[in-house]
């Protein structure tokens, strides 16, 4: 149980285009989903927290107009990188926390999406 | 503010040798502590977690970790490393009683020599 998927697993796009990344909880309902960014050989940096049905909360320094997050259902959150530029190239990882989840603050992670902006 | 320090950026061990990865945290209350493993190009897999109770926790793949409040540490151990354990290991801390933000350490890259 507690499987999180991401789609696509990798994407290459041209500078100036927008890219949407999906994060789905496959076998549980996720009231909260998190989006992380990971640069090569570095740790995960939390970008934003999204709660189903409400606006995402962005971490300091993350442009909310650049990284649009939608959490329209209990099993799906999307991250849209708008007007992508090469500096947005990174590994984006989502995680999800379920309803009434035993064990407190555990998050289940997706496999990540590799974004390359040319 | 909470923080996590993993002092070792790279560690190399021989297959069959024991392993200890260090993790120190800074947190104002009793934290939730986690160890995750990441293989190249993959997401994170939870190895083990500590919330309360027995300070020695057992995880998957033969890993264990010990919570030491006096040292603010949560070191990961494995008695005999396998070549397939080569990966990046992240320690993370989060608040008790729910809440959102997990703070990750910078990771330790484990290399296993055959």
C-alpha cells in the first residue's frame, strides 16, 4: 500500500513552454501533497505544500506564479512549471500524506520527474 | 528552526563490512525522524522511522537506527553491507503531532566495494 506515482518520469521541453507534472496517490487518499526539487547531488528542497481543495503554501523563495500547484482531488496534485527556462531543469519529487495516517508525519514519495529545459 | 546534519558526504565500505551513517538533528521538541534511501534517478524509499518508544528501530533491508536524545543523533546502521545497498541516504526530521514540513539532510552517498 501507500504507492505514489508521477507522470511523466522524464520530460524535455523548449525554453518558454509550460510543463505539467502529475502526482497521484494510487491506493490511499492524500489530504496533503508536497512538491520537492532536487538538484544534482543535493538534498530535497521543499517547494510547496498543497492541501486538497485549498491553495498551496509555498516556501520562501519559490515563485508561486512560476510553479503552479493544483490539488483538486484527494488522489491528484499537479505541478505546472510555467514558461520554463534552463535553470528550471531539475528532478521534481512529490510526496503524499494520507487521511488518518498511522505513524504521524510520514510521507510517501513518488519516483520523481526529470525535467530538462533546452 | 529544525535542521539535519549528515556529516559524511561520501562513504565507501567493502561488501560484508558494517556500516554506520551519521545524522544529527536540531529541533525544539521531540521530532519524528526518518531515514530514506534513493537510488540513482529514483524517488525516496523509507527505510525506517522513529516516533516514540524503543529508541532502537528496525527497518527494511536489514537496517536499524538508534535515537539518542542526549546526542541529538539518529544514526543508521547495518551489520553487513551488500553491493545493492550502494545509494544515497537521507536523514529527515519532522514535527510531532502532525504538521507538514520534513527537513532533509544533505545526504550521504554510499559506495560499496566488491
